[in-house]
């Protein structure tokens, strides 16, 4: 019995296998493209959400920073007042204003209290700024928060100066009267009804205080410039994000 080949049957099976392979290949390829399309769409939505969130944070900063600016301006004015009051100070004249001013000038509001960085933290936790694909926006955001950190670093220097000032004026003040400048049960600075007097008018202590006041006034004038520039930067960055992502 001889074996006979059936080329037509084999060709038919080969075409069927080829067709099945092509169909599977197309299905896998289309699935791959569909998944990529879905992921791309999801990433675009996520990117836009982060852009919107940055936009809202910056709008918050624009509203909050003027309060910090007012505080900085008051620091400068208070330091200037003390520079006027201390040279003629003695233990008999009313020194209430000196007590109040010293209380205020050693207080400082940190920049981070006025900056909303929730989105920056979220983006960093989610894998970094790569989520925002607009390089101009990304660079501008990073520059903005670098400036925030710079101001915070300068404020750390200022805190050391305030500590030194406190040490220099401590010999001048009476402890009980120092306490009278704070409202009972709070941390609020008040002007008491009673007249307060200096414990000492030591000229060395006064001179040291004047030196530190001069330094503090200078650095707070620098803060004022930096924070003013930061507020303007927040406005420009918010508008840049709005333009790049079609936000309103």
C-alpha cells in the first residue's frame, strides 16, 4: 500500500494556521495599543489634575503671602522704633513700649506657614515631577519652591540673630514686667495698663542690642524683597500653568 500526499489539504491547513496566527497577533497588538492608549489617557488626566492642584496651591499662596509681608514690615518698623528708644532709655522713664517692641521683634512667622505645598508633596511621593510633561512648567515650579526654601534658610539665620538679641537685652529688663506684656493664659502680646520700667540702662547691653537690631532690620528688609518677588512669581507661575493646561 503506497502513501499518497495531499498537497491541497496541507495548504489548506497551513492557511488556517496562518490565519489563526494573524488573528491572534492582531488581537494582541490591538490589545497592546488599547492598553497604551488607556494608560496615556489616564496619565493625561492625572497630569491635568496635578496641574489644577498646583494652580490652586499657588492661588492660595498669593492670598496668604501679603499677611507675611505685613508681619515683616512690622518687624522692620519695630526694630527701627527700638533703635530710636534705646539710646535715651533709663530706669525711671516709661519703658512699656520697649518691652512690647522687644517681645514682638523676637517673634517670626515662618514662610512655610503661608505656602501650600500639598501638591508638591503628592507629586514627589508619586514618583517626581515626571508626571508633568511640560518642561517649562516643571522648571518654573521647581524654581518657585527652591526660592521658598531659600527664604526659609534665611529665616533660620534670622532666628539665630533674634536669639543673640534676646541675650543682649535680657540685662535691661525686669522679669516680672516682661511677663506683663503677655495676656494671661495666652501667647498674645499686649500693652499693659501699668507703666513698665527698665531694670538697667547698661550702655554695653544697649549697644549690643542696637547692633543686633541693625542686623535684624537689614535681614527683614531682605525678606520683604524676597517675599514680594515670590508673590509675583506665584502669580506668573499660576498663569503659566493655566495657559499650558487650559485652566480657568
